[in-house]
């Protein structure tokens, strides 16, 4: 693993060391004197217990103020983390021949500076996911953002193939860093539908859910406003609100939303929980009648919560932006609102809640999509094909098997 555990609950890998441990990485970058100390002195900071504590605060980290660290990482062996990159390459070279990778897949483009050295160390293709890097870039000061994008564009030449989470995001990143369309494949994220419990869309009271970071950037305040508008109609007075997700950076934001609900007489019908996002997401989804996330000014790369809701048979109402139109097209379901304004969302929710036949269809079709288009098997087969095209060894794909995305081009990215 790099930086931090993927989740706070992630168990420590048994046979793989931690590289680029987030705590020691930050301290050694920030304080020049520490970089002159032996690397072994920082080993205690790479202990899993320390990194799990740091992972609790990862969601509140902003790129503003970390632009120099981002640039340093992108510069690879020319950056301040060159010794850590060398340590990673040495470990890969030391693997037994039958354990060496046939391909390396970087988790995001902020790691592109590692590509050339990793390729030289192992002699295999290096691919890179594209998924929500813009969130990091957009938080930077404009001049430093431009510098980071310029370095990323240069380092991207060492990447054999990029893999975007959606056609929308492939096009966005193609334009941002000047990537030719043929260098980007699209593979939708997948899930195990067996890990989700089906909801009952006829259950009363009805519940409208929100599953994303509980922050203005994800539109949670607009979600609350839309809910309060909906409740003005007497036939929806019993509808409940349920929301879970990571905490916002802005202090006091959630308290303000809770106060708005209480002042409108809806406090007892609203559940806002940070913990259920990591501890009971499947249970949370199984209690919903529909799910809706307004999103922010810049759409995200995919919207994993949409297919999680489908896996639980929960109909989704989403704004017609970003990857949502192509997710709805691939799934054969999903209600697309014209925009993410509270009044527009409230009308879309009301129309769906008033139509039990449509509600049932959305639930059943969403589950079918989760079992086919967005299942792990489809994603794995699509990714295997991309890896084979890039020259990876030890990879096999079923040419007749399901795939999550058959192909993409700038001209057809929204018509798949």
C-alpha cells in the first residue's frame, strides 16, 4: 500500500511493506532537516496503527497548502521523495520471478511521476486510473494548479494506458492534460451485488437517502432544502430523510443542517450519521425508498453510490450532469433531473414517489444492472482486455464474457 490504508478498517497486509507512509512522507517533505536523517528512524511512523489513525482524517485533507508536495511527487526521481521511490523499485526488483507483476496499475494520476522508474525496474507496462483527480487540482491556488497540470502532462508520457472511470471523465481529463483519446480506456467500477440487501420500495414510511460526503461540495445543503420543500405537500409529510457519508471540512455545517430540519419540524424524521457510511452502508441502503445526491459545481468522475443503490434495488434520482447520463443509459434505469436545484429535485422525487409502478420498475432494473453491467465480473473482464492491449503478461479475458464498457471515443462518450 501507498500513503494510507484504503479504509480505517483495512487489515494490515502481511507480506507487503508500506511505501510512502503518509505521516513520515509529509514530515520529511515539510522539514528539510528530517530528510538528512536515516530512513529507518521513521519506520515507527509507518506502523499500521499510526496510519489507521491518520486515515481517519484523510477525508478532511485539502490540496491547498500541499501543492509543493504534489509537484514533488509528480517529479518522481527528481522530487524530494526520490529515496522512497528507489526503495519501492528495489523491493519490486527483489521479488521472485514468479511474483513479479505483469503490469502495474497506478490508482490515480497524482502518482504518474512513479511510472518511468517503475517501468525501468520491472520491465512491464504501467497503466493509471483516472478518477476524481480534479477534486485535488481544483482546491489549489490557480498558478500552482497550472504548474501541477503541466508537470502531470509531461509525466503522463511514461504511462502506457490510462483507464478512466467514465466516458465523461475520460473526455474531461483528455482536455485537461492533453491526452489523445486513444490513450484512454473506460472501465466502469464494479461491485459484488451479493453484498447488498434488497430494499422494499413499498415500505412505509418512505425514506429519501443521501450517500456521499456530507458537505456543500456534494450538495448536502441542497438535498436538505429539497426535502423540506417536498414535505410542504401533505401527502409527503411522513417521508423521512436519511443521510450518511464522510464528515465535511467546514465546521458547523452539519449542525446548521440539523438546525434547519428541527426548525421546520422535521428533526424527528431525519437521520444524519457519519458512522453508517463505513460501518453499515448496506443496511443503510436497504432502508431507503430512493437515493439522490445533488453533487457539486464540478461533477465527479463516476458516482459509485449510484450503482450501490442499484445493487440494493433503490431507485436513484440524479442531476443530468457528469457521468450520470451514461450510468443511467448503461443501467437502463435512473431518473435524471434537469438540474440540481432543490425545487427541481423535489419535483423529481414527488413524481417518482407518486408512481408506484415506476418505482418498482426502477428498483428491479437497477438490481439487474448491478448483477450484469456493474458486477465485478464485467469490470474484471473489461480491465483484463485493457491490460492485454497494453502488453501485460499473465492476464486472460473471456472474449465472450460480460464487460462494463465496450469502447470509448470523444465523439461517442455520451452515446454508449
